């Protein structure tokens, strides 16, 4: 078998707050293959976001090893880390994190600021990404002229433009109503069918139901890791579980 | 960059310091340069062979800068004239004062010069219409005047109409016998706006004081300036009864010396005022630094996001540094424009030919960019070193 896309070995994360220390991750080991669709679940405070940030190279673990495409992340300098965040990782946040007062298209183009892709190709890719999330008609809108679902779709389009090896989504539907949540999940499921590797965090079972595999955390430890039955279509899948 | 546009007012207030600093530096340098240029021109137009003698000693420690024991009188001038001079040629004297003058129902204040001797020749002035004072006129109490072309225009409309007309000075009528040819303006004084009367008349009828303010002599050749100066000194010392070994009670200067003294003074002035400009630039720079800290704080989440999307520390550093430099250069450009405008206004008020040196403009823009760099680097560095996740979590 080929090398896994992601390999975590005994990842620990300790937060220091003055005198007290808090262990948010207590030795997480995890392997993710290319093309997987993983949902991380667990009670609030169990360390899901902490794990996602480490996976997304936004934070570094206190100890343990993290290999992304066989590269050891802990050994990289800022410049190389930035390159990985730019090229290998797409991140979708619960809080959307679009740049205010900019158009949808400009927001989707931001990752290109830190790449060397020619302008024409940038536009082509941005348009394709907006098409995938069904936002072509809104691309000249300012972010404050969008609904919550449209904002999150913009963020997904932004995470797609660099054709990343993996997309991380930390509670992407946490701020959305259930109808919009399912629209967003359909988009992510479709992207996974097209070959994108996706890891998402959610509290909700019907959101997790879209994933192929569910990892459960509790108190900073993996308590279960199960493959789900292959999906036939969206509706049957929602009823499972 | 967007935040600069959206916070227009704040940005403007921030760069006000830079604007004022650059504006004052630009104005000072250019007004200084213009003044220096005009002074040089005017001193040169006196003739480089001119020697000026004023009574009293130049004493930097006294309040007025001059210690005056015994004023000059026409006797001193005569002594110089009567001496069989080897090195100096012409001799002249002048007193000046601003006085109210009147023609028909028009009144205006003009500088009135009481002149004696070869004044016009020594000061390189020529007559356009009519005639100059004769030797007898200088010493007589004749109520006659030679006027500058602007005075003639003001009072008579046309310069040619001036001859034979009567102008009242301090209420006393003077007949115009000549009009002077136009001359290049001198800072703070227009030589075309002067009324000349014989020194004797001036002393007796206008001021009632027989002292002489300044005596001029010219060297027969510019090569012998030093000898001419020494000869004048000797004649005056002897006439004024100053024993050898005693200090002269008058000061003597050539145009070259006057020029270098003036240059020195304007140089000190420019330096002093530039220092004020420099201080306001420093304050402006600190303002920029402050606003950059605020901006970095406000945009912490944006910094986190940009890092999450692939920005390196260097990208963030450059982004904020660029912003700081753009703001300060903008301030520099506005300040430069205002400074150039002010220079023109000053020049117009002070009768100067405005000079805008390209060097000062490029320097201003360079300085403002440098301020952006120097005061922007610390906040920008702080922004660049934020951890992406901490920045994203920042509320
Ligand atoms: N920067 C921090 N400093 C100190 N403690 C932190 C920090 N970030 C997280 N924690 C703590 O670590 C634990 C795990 O936090 P984390 O955000 O990973 O939880 P989560 O599983 O994502 O929770 P939720 O479902 O509420 O988002 C929590 O107890 C939290 O208080
Ligand atoms: Mg969380």
C-alpha cells in the first residue's frame, strides 16, 4: 500500500495558562489515506479543534510526529510551512473568516496572493471553484451581501482553488440552519467523490453521516474509529446511523 | 490597504504630522534657497567692487549686534572724497526711512532714501527719464526727487508723465526730476518702489538729524579690494581721530563679505527651521507607529487567516510595511505639494523669485518613505510573528 496522506504518531498538546497546564490532546495517533472522508466527533472540549489546527499546520503539537505526504511537519521552517498551508491544505472555518468588504471573487483569489500561478489560470480556477459551490452568479457580491450558506460556500471555494491535497473543515455547518447545512455537506460529499480528501469536525450525527469514517475523541484521546457503510445516495445515508 | 481607505479620516489624521513636517521642510528649504538666490543676485547687482561702511562695531554679544559710539556725518564722506585715493574710486552715502508720501489725493508709504555722492553709480542704478542729482543737488536743500518706476506708475499712471510733477513727502512738496530704470527685486524690498532725495534735504527737512547711516565706496579694480578697504579704513580712522592701536569705531565690509555673512545667517536659520521640521516628522513617525499598532491589533484575525491561506511571515511583514510606507509617502506627497504652494505664497509676499529645488522634493519623498520604514517595521514585525491560530482566535 502507498504511503498514507496523513500520519499522526502520539500527538500531544498541552496548553499553559500561567501556572496551570491543560492537556488538550493526550497522545493521538491517526492515519488518513488519500480520498478519505473523515468526520471527527466528540463532546465539547474534547480536543477536536486542537487536533484540526495541528493537522492544518496552524498550530504545532507539544510532542509527537506529524507526517503529511511523508514530510515531517515539525521540522519545517516558517517558509515551508506557509507553502504547505498554501498548496496542500484547504481550511474551512466555522466562523467563515472571509475578508470583509471584498467581493466573493476577490476572497476566493486571496490564496493566489501567496503563489506563483499566472493571473489567467487564477481566474479560471477561481471561476471553476465558484461553479463547484454554485456561486458563479454571486461572484461580484460583497461579503456583506451574502447569506450564511453563501458565505460558507465562498469559503469552500477559497479552500479549493489551490487544488489542495486535503480539505479541513472545523464545524463548517455550526453556524448554519439545517437546510443550508445539508447543502454545504452535499457540496463536500461531491468534492470527496471527485477525489478530494476531506476531514471535518461536527457535533451532529446527520452531518457526520456524510463521511466515510468517523473518529470519536474524548478528553483528548481517540475513543473510536469506525468506517461507515458505503453510501449509495444522500437520502438513504441520512437515515442510517 | 483597504483598511486605509475605509478609515480615511483616521489615516488622514495620522499622516497630518508627516504632512506638516514635510510641508515645513519643503517650504523652509525652498524659501531659504529662494532668499539666498535673491540675496546673492542683489548683492552681486550692487557690484562686487562695493565697500560698505557702517558706524559702530559689530558686537555679537550686544542685543542689537552693533555698538554705536559716534555716528557718521557728511564730514566723514567728504574726508573720503577729498583724500587723493589710490585704490578706491567713488564715494556715496545713504540714509533711508519709510515715510508717508502723497500725490493729489493718493497717499502711500514709501521708502525714502536720502543719497549723497556717486550713489547711483556705486549701486549700478540708471536713470530712465529725466536726470540724476548733480553734486550740488546732493548738498543743497533742493526739494527734488528721483523716483522708482513703480512709484511713477502708482502716482502718474505712466512713467513718462512723472517729470516735473510734485510729490509731497511728510507734507513737503518735491519735484520729480528723474525716474530710475527698473531693477531686479531684492528680498523684502523692491528697489523700484523707492523715492530718492538729496541727503542734505533728507536730513534737514525730513528727519532733522545730521547723521549718516551708511557710506559706500568702490574699489577701482576688484583685484585691489583689500587695498581699497584698507585705504578707506585709514582715511576714516585719521579723520575720526582714532589713535593707532585703538579699535575702529566703524565696520567695513565688501559685498563678498556681506554675502558670506548673509549666507551664514540664512544657513543657521534654515538649519534651525529644518530641525523644527525634523521634530514634527519624528512626531509624525511616532503617530504612524501608533496607528500601525492599532491596525495590526484590529486586523489580527485577518493576519491569522492570511497565514492559514499560505502567507509567510515575510509576506505579512511586507504587507504592513508597504501600508506604512504608502501612508507616509502619501503624506510626503501632500506635504510637498503644500510646501511648494507655501513657497510660492512666501515668495510672492517677500518679493522673491521662487526656486523649487528638485533635490528637496525627492528628499522629502525619500524621507517620508524612510519614516514609513523605520516606524512601520516594529508593528509590522509584530504582526508577522503572530502564530496563525492565536491570531485567528483573537477577538
Ligand atoms: N489557546 C488555548 N489555551 C488554553 N486552553 C485551550 C486553548 N485552546 C483550547 N483550549 C482547551 O483545550 C480543550 C480542547 O479545546 P478544543 O477547542 O480543541 O475543543 P473542541 O473539541 O473543539 O470543542 P468544541 O466542540 O466546543 O469546539 C478545551 O478544554 C479548551 O478549553
Ligand atoms: Mg472546536
